C-alpha cells in the first residue's frame, strides 16, 4: 500500500516501488557534483543483497521524493575472507535533500530515521560512506557539502579519517627511465611480471582477500579481463598485483593495487604502477583515477611521485552509541 501525505506537508517513509525515478531526479538536483543514474541505483542499491526498503528513508512532498537517507547493514558476508556480517556496524552510504527545502529539518529527520533503523538492528557504529562494495564515495566532501558536516555533528558524528582521491593524465605518458632501470634490475634478480593465467586467479583472490581487503578479492573474482591485471612473482609466489577497470564503471579507474609488506622497499609498487599506466595508455585511455588512499600513507606518496594530483578530499564521519 502506498503511503500518501497531505498537500504541502513533508512525509517520511521507507522506499516503495515506483520511487526510483523521483529518487534519481532529487539526487541529481541535490548532489550535482556526484550525479547518479537509474541503472546505478538499480544495480548498486536495489539489487544489493543487503538492501532493505525500510532502511532507504525518503522524504515526500506533494507526491514527489525530495530527500533521502540510505541505511544499510550486512545481511550476508562481503566475501569468504570477510569477518562475517560485521554485526555491530552500519552505514549511511548517501543522503541528500533538495536545495529548496534545506534548513527546514528534513535532512536531520532523514538521517535520524536512518540511525534509528540501524539501532533497531543492533548496530552501534555507523559510518557515513565507506560501505563496500557499493559506495558512492569513501567519505564526505566537506568542501562541496559543508552543510552536511554541521548536520551530522549535531547528530553525534565525528570525523575519524581522511581519504584522498587522485587523478593523472595519460596524454603523452611514458615510463620514467629510472623506473625502467629499476624494473630491469628486479627482473635480473628473479622477479617476474605479467598478466595471470586463469589458473592463477584463485591464488590471486586469496592473496588479495587475506593480505589486504575482502572487497579486493571480490573485485578480482568478478574481473572480466586478465589483460588488465598484472602480477609480480618471486620464486613462484605472488609478491604484488595491480589492476584497472576492475569495478563497475570506466576502464580509467585504477586499482586495486597491493604489494606484500615483506617486499616493500624493493620498488615493486613503483614498477607495477608505471607498468599499469603504460598498459592503460596503450589502450588509448586518456587518464587514470581512483577514489581513495590514506592521507599520509606510503601509497599517497607513491602516487604523487608518479604524477597523480589530489582532486578531492573525503572525510569519513562516524557515530557510535558508546
């Protein structure tokens, strides 16, 4: 049964079939720097195995969706390498209110209802963004959406970490001579770099899932093209890997990318990064980008040294009941 509300009155309810077009329209009015499509909402929200329509809170005015806050918790593990369903954790991957009604309390009501939904499900830690695999961004862009921070802080959220998005043009790209020399040195020492055969993928999935991130393991498991994967080996074992075009979306998206901690300091990360950029350029791609790396991480320094520039800064905000 479809809920209706008096004319001129904002009503609040869970998602109902038929809301999708209005939700996308309101999203694109509210978040013009992060637009979406009906296909994205269908594939990454409505068909997510963790989706619950009661957690997708919408604000309706005169029969039209004007705001939304999406609350989600895990009902199924992310991957065989994940720690169950993370029973204490919940996420609000996105929320928005149309510009014309901001400041009227609609956003605070929506986020509050999202928090209430997660609290009823026993979640005592809630992150805005950071939900894998289907997130919009790794955090809140405070430069583009400063009002959102004030709203979240009033509800008890605090910034817990900062992430950087980076881009690099590939127009005219060529691997630096010092990287070519380093690669020749490592190859002479017995390292091997190449695209994995199908039979090597199970080992790579385990390497990514146990050594790095369960989400990376699933990205590789669903990977459509081995030619966009590179693996470095030493004495038959995987020492690192990199990829591009691994996630739903454009081939220009770089990553995931990881090197065995025991091999760090050997320059394998630099070799893999530049070899991948060269392959991307050979495909005719004009750029490489990724959504996040830690603000003060060794990876950030590697990317900056390879010609990437910071394009956006995200702040993960967290609420806890304790």
